[in-house]
């Protein structure tokens, strides 16, 4: 995304800019933009301003493609294997928050989609997170899910113990 900014220069500076631009074969506005960007980048390096926050690259999905945390239409054994590993890793990283997760969670779409979304979100923060608010939002959502897990009824049930995926997950 870009923004149009109007800059007023004194005549002598505008003349110098025009002369410099002529030497590079660029329009004066293009050269001025590059010079301003370089100056702001230098100020960020020197610590005089915060470095710019890079925008996330949004890649448009194909019309029939689902979000990364949802199983592709028609099923996918590789997606299931990858996601199971990500959920096991998530549980290993946050055992207290996910300690009330019941065995058989994969038979409930709500739990499946929530865990897949949390695992995908965690991976995205780990790979490309730049804003601490992303981490805070993730931790708040994880805490909400942990409260929901602890509040589920259902009597005495066995807590989930991470390991190899069950047949119902792998063959689904």
C-alpha cells in the first residue's frame, strides 16, 4: 500500500532535485520519493524512528481452496499428518492450557478446527511475527480455549495424551 503525500520544496531545492532527476532519467517525484524513503530508513537504523512494520503478504486463495487450518476439500492425508504434528507440538508447548483436552477431541469439529487454527496461528507468529500484540492476542485466545476446555461437562473422561494419530484421524 502506498500513500500520496504532497511536499513543498523551496525553489533552489526543487531546482536541484530537477537537475538530479534529469541526470538519472527519472521524474523528479520518483527521485524525491526514493530519497525520502532512504532518509526515513536511515533514521530507523539510527533509532530516531521506529522501523516500519512490514505488511503481511496476503495470498489470495483459489476459489475452491480452504483456509490453511481447515482440511482441504476431499481430504488430505499429508494435511492430516502435518496438522496432527502441529497440534502435538502445541500441546507440548502449552501443556497446562491444553491439559483438559479430552481424548477423542478429533471427533468434534469445534475442537478440531479450534486446535488447527491455534496451531496454524502459533506457527505463523513463530515464523513471521513482528508485533507483540499478535502474541498477546494468541495467548488471550489460548487462555479462553483453556477455560472452555475446563468448563466442559461429560463426567469422568480420559485426558488426551499426545502421541501417534489414531486410526480415526489418519483415515478420515
